[in-house]
C-alpha cells in the first residue's frame, strides 16, 4: 500500500498548492460553456463525439434547424469538438495540474493530457508514472512497479473536493 501513502502525501502537500490551468483545459472549459449555451437546448446534456467539420456540416445542412448557429467560429466548433471527445477532461486537467503542483518531484516534468486505452492520462517521463481518469475515477500507475498494477485512487469528484478545486 506504498502507493496509497504516496498519494496521501500528495493530498497533504497539495493543500497549499495552486493548480495552473493549461491551454487545453481552457479550451475544454470554453467548449463546455459553448455546448451548454448553443447545443444543449436541443441535444440535451451531452452528445457523442463529433469533429468540428461534422458539426459545421450539420450547420450547413440546417439539420434540425441548426443553421441558426452559422455564426459560430471554427475555433468555437473546435472547442466544442474537444469537449465532446473528453467531457470530463476539464475536471481531469484541473486535477492533473493541481497534482503536478503538489508533487513536482513525482509528477515530472509537467505533461500534456492524452487519450489512450480508454483512459484520459498524463505520463511523467522522468519518473515513468501515470495519472489517469476513466469513468469518473482517478488511477495511478507506476511503470517501474508493474506488479502493483493500475491503482484506483477514488472518484474524481472526491479529489476535486479534497483539493478545493
Ligand atoms: C435548434 C435545435 C438544435 C440546436 C441548437 C443544435 N442542434 Fe444539432 N441537430 C439537431 C437535430 C434535430 C439534429 C438531427 C437532424 C437530423 O437527423 O436530420 C441535429 C444534428 C446534429 C448533428 C449531426 C448528427 C448526424 O448524425 O449527422 C451534429 C453533429 C450536431 N447536431 C451537433 C450539434 C452541436 C455541436 C450543436 C451546438 C453547436 C448543435 N448541434 C445545436 C438540433 C439542434
């Protein structure tokens, strides 16, 4: 359970740390806001992932009356597409950013988020460890100790609450 005590140390150390928003987190947040403002009234809280080009195409074809959205910029559609591909990514990014600030020697160097094997994750190349999220839960993997496997650290919402994010 060494991994759990490491993580407990992160939580304690992070009480004073401030997360740094990344560019990607900003665009996911913007995409969420834009989706909720422009799309949710017809499509509900979330739709499956679509590319910006597919959304533009639906607007051009006036699917379901979507021509009213023709003023949306390509950048906005890209933010929406990024959000649809990673609906929980903004929460994950906030959490990853915070953890990096709290445990800089373990989670080093600061890394970009990526999607792989069904996880949304960051790989820290100095230490060869991973922080990941999937289906609302946070995971940790130490590639130096594969026998430990992928460790479930609890729910994203509990972590966000503990971190005060
Ligand atoms: C006025 C209601 C309305 C709004 C607002 C709206 N949509 Fe739609 N959209 C629809 C309807 C209805 C359809 C299905 C039309 C059809 O199947 O012919 C559709 C179709 C689509 C499709 C194509 C699906 C496919 O299978 O081809 C995409 C992608 C899409 N919407 C994304 C969005 C996004 C993203 C937004 C916000 C930027 C949005 N829509 C806003 C009503 C709306």
